[in-house]
C-alpha cells in the first residue's frame, strides 16, 4: 500500500475540541534517539523549535521521544503526520548504523531511498576522492523528498509531505530551521501576557482563574507556581490569538484577584 495516502494536512485531524481550533495551524516534534531516552544526552531542541514555530503562527501541539527502532519511529510518525499540519523530526540522520531516521521515514511514506546527487556533490567538494559507505548514508533521501538547507556543517536534512527531517545536533538543527520557516503556512500568531502573583498559593487563585477561563473560552489561561528563598506564588499566563481580548482579560484578571483579596500582583514580560 502507498502509505502517502494516509497523510493529511488538516489541523487537528483527531477532532478534539480546544480553545485554539479557529485559525489553528499545528505541529508535532518527534525526537529520535536512544541517547535521549537513556538520559545520556539532554534534549534542548524542543524549546527552540517551539519558539521558532510560534513566531511563524504554528502551534507546537505534541512532542514524542522514541528509540532507534524503525517500527517505533514509523508508528509515531504515522500517528503524528495524520493528526497535525506539520511534523519535525530531530536526530538519526548521521553516518552510523543506528542512524535510521531516513529509512523509517521512507518506509512510512512507502517510497525508496536514493542517493541525492546534490548531496554527493557537496560531499565530493568537501572531502574529495572516494566517499566512504558511512558518509554515503547521509546522502540518502526518500524519493519525492526536498532538501532542507544546512548552513552550519554537513549534509542537509529533507522534507517529504508534511514532515521535516532535521539533525539532532542543536546548532545544526537551528541552522536547518531557517529553511523550514519559509515553507510553513502559519495561522494567527498566539500572543501571551503574564501576571506574577506573589504570596498567594494556587488554592487561593484557582476559583477566580477558573471563572475567568470559562468566561473566555477562546483563550488559554494557565497557572505556573514558583517557590524559592524570596517567597512563593504563581505566574498566570493568558494566551490567545486576539491581542485585544488577551489584554482585556489581563485587566479583568487583576480585578477579580483583587476582589478575592489578592493584590500583590505584577504584569511581567512573557518569555519569548
């Protein structure tokens, strides 16, 4: 069966209701590598990808981490690419035997791998002479795939369908992302506002926050507690695609908290 027939670019194919359905463009990240699951290597790519996608109007809706097992990669990729507009994979495109991401992606789409002539030319220009078998592994791209430029070091990644296959090395991955952005068809950018509440626990904040969330179903309101030597409290974050409603809800939040006796609040800059 041609597995490409299973791909959809519709957002939220699972049909779950959420506050961002209207105008929502979604993505998932699939982190591939035993070294991540073992704790030997700490993943830092997810946060960078989330911020980059958000700036392009694409909401990161799910992230998964799988081991270097082809069947597991295929199963995760099939689940994610049919549910979200875009999928970004990281890791597993190097020259060693356990770098099997290209094999898994090709199998998921029901196509063969071939050695891309442009990548072979890059390798010849860089290393000259005979290109060994290990390096030739990095030249393999699924039939129908398009190259994703690597401005840092080494061969490029590739795109097939709604899937972008990028390197796992953070610096290289960030460089490849620059060639992903122009290919995205994003929606409205989500804006955020943060209210820092000090000296009050979530038990005191919960009721007014819940009431406000129910009154504004188009927004996402979250509470993120903090504790430290300087005290405790919570950062209340309002997210939405309508800047006017977000700002108005922030003002309303300050008011309802004051009515509940919570007045030690401060609007702070939301991290990018």
